[in-house]
């Protein structure tokens, strides 16, 4: 039951990534690729002094553009530098020789010592991105400036910095655990309500799933991420927004209150309590009771250009099963 006019919404079909269970061979392959990535990030850190978790966050952002979740079975590094930037303007033959690329002011660098800068080589790509950031300096603020000069988009920079913060705190890449957004040992009910008509504040669609529960039912983080927004919203009442490591923004609306100590910029993990179910919203700060208590749970995907709402119901069903199986 929320409306956020500053966001762009594009309603498109999304494919549910079925990761509830893996064959042993797939699990082993996933572990191997995470290990390979981490080793490569740390090798590049040793060469450039750019902390590995920033490189991991950039790679994670690129891997998840336009997707609902990360896919471990892809190439080791997913950063894709535009070819004109890589080779340099005028290098029409796309000559990979590092001296030629330097002559044409290209961005490409040689990360594996073979004298070539190959945009298909993971070591070259990571070393190139780290070298770009290195020009601006190794501190957090330096890296933010470097990211902005590369992406030219505030939300992208914010997402990457949030993801880096998560990787730094947990010191690993394999962060696939999930949880249901309300405590499953309380009474609750929900059905697919995304796309339904809403009238308060003007005709609009419902951009989430309503989970009905009693006042005070614990509301929890479903994912690893960073609290990006907290406070009152005319439509959503007391709300919290969490940006996860897969370029998805999770919106919790109509809360009765927040968990003590919850603040913007805080890293959260699945199952962390962030507040309680209520019925706030549809008016100025403090308005409550205009509808039955429930949690409005919304999900918004960012693809590097736009951010849109999509149906969280299939994910909630999957996460509910995962939570009850723990």
C-alpha cells in the first residue's frame, strides 16, 4: 500500500530462480566458483591495494543487473567494460596489445602479465577496474568518487558501497540464506496482491504483498543487506527499506515501530528483527488504524538504468518453506 513517485516502474515478467535445493554436484560447483572469485579479488587487492570487497561488490552489481537474484553458475567475473572505453577511441581493430591500448588512451590493463589486455580475461578485467579506482585513491570516499566517475549514477554507487559493506562484515561471498519477513511461529496469512487496484492518493497499483498478522508480530529481514531508508511515509506509515546484495530493494510498510537500535546504514542478515507489524500510514506522521494490521512487503529491482516493482509472492512462498525447514 505504498507509492514512491521518485521511482520508475516497469512491469515485466520475471523468472523465479529455484534455489531451494541443489544436487551435490551443483553445490560443489557453487562453492568452487565462490572460492575462485574470492581468490581472484584478493590477488587483485594485493596488486593494487584496492580492498577485495569493493571489487567483489562491483562484480556482484554487474552480475545481477536485470536479474532477480545472483546466479553462481556464470563466468567468474561479470564486469563488462564498454569496448570503446577498454580499447580506446581510434583503436578500431580492437588490438589487445597493452602498448596499443595505452596509445589510444584505452582503459584496458594487463592483469596476468601476458602483455595483452583482454576484456574476456577475468584477471585483466579485475585489474583494469582496480586500476581505475586506484587513480582516485584507496579510501572509502576516494572509491565512491571513482565509482561515480565510472557509472555516473548515484543509486549504482550506493548499491555497490552497500554490498561492499556486507561482504566486508561477513568476509565471504556465499550469502544465499533467506528468511520470511514475519515470524512464522505467529498467526499470519497472505495471498498474491501485487498489481491490485489501490485508490488512496490516486488510482495506482499495489506494489507488494500484504501479510496480515496481529499487532506486534515481529518483522524480520529476509536477506543480507543494508538499511537504506527508515522513517514515515504518507502511504506506508513507519517503514524500512533494505538494499540487498542482488540489486533489490526490500520495502517494509505499515510498521507499528522499529527494533531498538535499528538505523540507516546498518548491515542486516536474514532473520534479524527490524520492527513489528502495525497499521500505520494513509495520513500524516502517527496516523494508524485505518486498515487491519499487516506488513506491506515490496520488492524493487534495479538494472542500472531503472528501478521497478515486481511480484514478491513467489519468493515469499519459497522463503516461507526455507524458514520452516530450518
